[in-house]
C-alpha cells in the first residue's frame, strides 16, 4: 500500500495541512497519508512548541476518522531528536507491505542537504514536493544536485498554501477569531484549552 508520510510539528494543524494531504491522496496515487507529529524538529526552535500530546490530539481532531488519513505518534517513542531517516527505517521494517513516500514542502527540499543521511533518504524513498512561497527549487545545493539523476523526486502542482502555523499562532495571541482556518473540532479544542493566547 502506497503511504505518504507528512512530517511536521503541526503547531497547530490547519486547513492548509489537511488540504495538501487531501490533494496527494486524490492526485498522487497514495492510498493513505500519515501525519507524523514531530516531538521536536532538530532544525526548529523548541520554545513555541505546544506539548506533543496536544498537537497529536489536534491532528486527530482535524482528520475526523477519515480512513485515508492517520495521526501518527511514532516519533514520540523513538530516540530524540527525531531524524526522518531513522523514522523511515523503523516504519519500513515495521510495515514491510507498505511503500512509504515522503511528502515535503519545497522549502524542505531546498534544505534537504542539511538532513541527517540525506543521501540514503534520497536513494531509498520517493519524495513528493508541494510548492511553497519563496522556495526556488531550480537552484539546489550541489551535494543534492549531484544525486538528482538517481532520485525519485516529483515536484507536484499541488495548490500553493500561503497559510502558516506561525501566522495563526500570532493571530490567536492578538485575539483574532481564526475559526475558518481550522477544522471546527480543532478550533474548538484550541479555544477551550486557551492555546497560543499568551
């Protein structure tokens, strides 16, 4: 079964995330997309992160038991910090009948050469890339460019989402009503728990 892995902090998950996952299931031949909630991205600041179990619950609420999507806490149980290549190796061994495909934004492709064991990642896994604002994929790092002939990287025509979690966190902090940027149960949970208000 072809399964997309959509890694992220999801801090918080919003309609841009779910729309992208929806696109890949309907247009890229994926049977499922798993939202892999990262406890702590080694390339990101930790200070603004909501606790992982709350972010996982928000993702679960966003997916509303749709069988095409799954919220995954697999990285909560793996050694920290979380490295994508380690998670992929673990999942590949645990689910040998699944073909895992990495889903990432163009901004991540541009910085992929900084990822742990990125050469192995490129050689072993297909990657689907969705467009991101201000991310030029025509000028990749030389070490990444060298691997492109053997890579299975697809630059997709997914709709460009200009919504960012950081924008939404700031808006909530400013007291803005952002309900239409979230699935309704997600917004209700954020409001009930007073997340991002300070």
